C-alpha cells in the first residue's frame, strides 16, 4: 500500500505568469518564496513552497504528496508499475525544480498527474505574506474523476486514503486525522477541481469575501458552511479559471477505526448548510 503522508504542492501551468503572481500575492495571500525565470514558487506555511506556477499550458496540473522515505518511494514505484501505470523517476534537475530530494510521477486512473515526493524543502523563515488573508496552511485539493468508484478504489486500496464522507458520488478522503485531504469530484476529464487553504477564523473568511469582491475576483460559492467537514468556506476563481477555497474549522476524525463514512445526497443542502448556492462554471 502506498502511504501518503500529506499534500506537498500543486504545480500549475500559467498562461500569464505576471497575472498569476498578482493574484497569488494580492488576492490569495501567498508569499513569493522564489521567483525563477519561468516559475514562481509560493509559500503558505513553513515549507519552501506549496504552489508553483510555471510558464506553460494551464491544463498542465500536478498534485504532489509526501512519502516517508526513499525506500517507501521505491516500493510505491514498484506497486504502480505492477499495476500498469507508467512511472517516471524524477531526474536531478526535475527534483531541483520541485525542491525535493526525490520524486516519481504517474497518472491516476482518470489521468490526473500525481507526484510522490520525499524530503520536500522547508524554509527557516516563517511564512509572511504581504496580504493578510489569515492563511494557516495548504490543506486539501479536489481532483476531477471520470469514474468515481474506480478512482475511489485506487486512492483507498492502492494508496492509504480513507473515505470520511460522500456527497452523491463525491468522495471526501483523508490520509491523516484531518477530515479530507483529497476530494474526488465527477468531471469530464482530469484536472484539479479546487485548491484549499485553511484560514485562522470565520472573520478571515468574511473579510476575504469583501476583499476579493472589491478586487472583482469572481466568487463562485459562499460564504457558507459544509455539513460534511463542518468548515466555513469561500470559493473564488483565480487565473486560468482555477478555483481556490478558504476554509476554517475542518473536523478531525478522532475514531480512525470506528469512523463510518456518511452518505449525503447530491443536493445544495449537502454542500452548504446555510443555503449558499454554487455558481461554479463547470
Ligand atoms: C464541493 C466540494 C468537493 C467540497 C465538499 C465538501 C467539503 C468539506 O466538507 O469541507 C469541501 O471542502 C469541498 O471542497
Ligand atoms: Fe474543499
């Protein structure tokens, strides 16, 4: 079994790196960790980066997870290979670009680009952004799936994810005590459905609602509260139509052995218990 410890980073192709930088720093509230010629490394916590925008095709999107060590990375590569996934071992240059000691890349059954990394770089300086969005860290991602049942089996049987709850066919899956680290959302093809950062308080969610609205950043859902994780949330749209989420107050699953996933109907009240309606374009 492939043991995912945590999310490491997301890499997103950007059609315009300057626009991406402006959004990430002035709207989202990330800190520029490093600005390379064709890439921008952004921080949200004590890591060297948790989001990288690079000059490229916006459809080129990768989600990375941390693995404990090189032995476990080798074992993960062998497992994926045996299951017929094409596995790419990162070259030294590719590792340097990702600020990790080693990684492998492969595609999940939908075709989402996934990387498994060991020893992602930390930064001795604390995360300090120019816009105070109240971000406390990078927390979860949504991935599109073309076959929810097949992909749920991949993430829970080949990898160590556990389903915390389902909304219709959307599986909210954890890899540690936090309610979910990966959400699988039905879609027409691969890609990142949304990128979540946790914020400190309800005030931060509402402050950002006004701040982003004032900047004409499209708000796609919320402010609202998810009945599943209990989190108060706000979704908004960034460059190349990527959706970002802030949330606060995500539940932890205390009884790992005894927890049974709850099934919510696929209806608006399952997504927001306050009555917000999603205006998501896709
Ligand atoms: C609509 C998406 C996939 C969703 C649903 C529920 C939660 C939650 O319980 O926190 C999310 O964070 C979501 O992004
Ligand atoms: Fe989310």
